[in-house]
């Protein structure tokens, strides 16, 4: 294959956005990803104002808005009563809201955009090595049929996440600290009367719950993990999360969980009953 200006490694939101912009501005580009297909899991749930402005410049804002719904603020409850409401509607932007759109839908939208611009994601292609040299870099690629390729380009851009093969291949450390805050996280269906245009935070003596409405008549739910060891299963989540959470006078949340979600969709929910471990990391600076 002929040398490209830029080899993009990773077909997640970052890599797809970069590839789209390179194609749009006439820069030759190649994008590879080691996964056989895009993940069906929901993962990240919201885009902020600046991201929406970028999508507008890319010509994707109408499609993005049609796939999600708007979050205009946060409502906070504590000890069974309403405490505060914070609005983001006064942000100086054409889009004074966060857009609730799950990452699988975002990636699918960006992948379609790449294809419309003439690009193609090469899947099941792994980066085994990256060798920088004076006029560019050479990446050693392993294809799904077992063949090896030396791919030359002016730049190799690692958009392949925390376990980046590009970063590891260049010997760049991923330094930082880990925090021991742990949460249970699930995509569920709730029975309640609240509007989907807000995030909701609930504080109690022994419980923290955050509810983020997402498209598809369900919500992303974070719950503080009680002390002790717990198996990471849906049954554990049901056991630890109260069936009914009362707040704000006579209002309450009823957890329906899997009863209203079909089996295949349930398996694709993000980390159902998985612990969510907060980490802070940074890649060391590298001078050229």
C-alpha cells in the first residue's frame, strides 16, 4: 500500500474525528483498529457544548441532535428533599446544553462520516511496532490473515486509548495516580416522574446515587459501592440498590433493571453492575 501522510491508530471517537477532519481538509490518511467491529456498549453518555460546536463545524450537528436529547442542568437531592438546581442554559454558545448520546451512536455517526468522505476503517489490524525516523515513521502492522506489513507515513497518531500500542511501542510511560473511589454502574429502566432534561444526584447517609437519562427510555445509574467484597453481577446490583428510593416528599424511584430490557440489549449495556474505578493518568512529555 502506498504511503499515507498520516496513520491513525484507533477507530474510537478520537481517531474517527481526526480521520474525518484530515479527509475533509485533503490530507491523505489511513485508519486502523485492532477490534473486529465497533463496540455495541453505551459507555460515555454526554457531549458538552464545545464538542457540539466542533460537530457543527464538521457538518454533523443536525445528525447528532437527532440521535440524542438535551440535558440543561443538574438537580440535587439530599436527606429526602430537594436541595439545589444548577443550570447550564446561560452558557455562551449556540448549544447551551449537554447532549445525551451514547458512545456507540457517536462512533457509528463518525464512521458513516468517514465513509462519506472516502475513508475506510481497516479492522482487525494490530500495531506491533512503531519506528520513528527523520522523515516520518514506520508502523509494523499485523493483518487478520496473518500477514505483516511495514506501513510508512509522515506521522503515526495513537488514538487507541489507555493501553495504546503506539504509546507502549514508543516507550512512553502513562504516569499518574489511582483513586479508590468505587461505584456500581448500570444502564437500567426506572419508573419515576422526572424529566429527562436533567442529571439527578441523590445524597443519603450511606448512599450516593447519580441518574443520567440516556436515549432509549433508560438511564445510566451510578451508585456508591457499599464496603465489602461483592461479585460483579446483575444480581449483586439488584441486591445492593434499593428497590425504591424515596426523595422530595412523596416522589420515589422504582428500579426495573432487566425486566424491561431484552436479553441481547441487556448484555450490551455498559458494565451492568460493574465497578467503576476512577483513575487519573497522564502521558509523559516527549521531545522530538
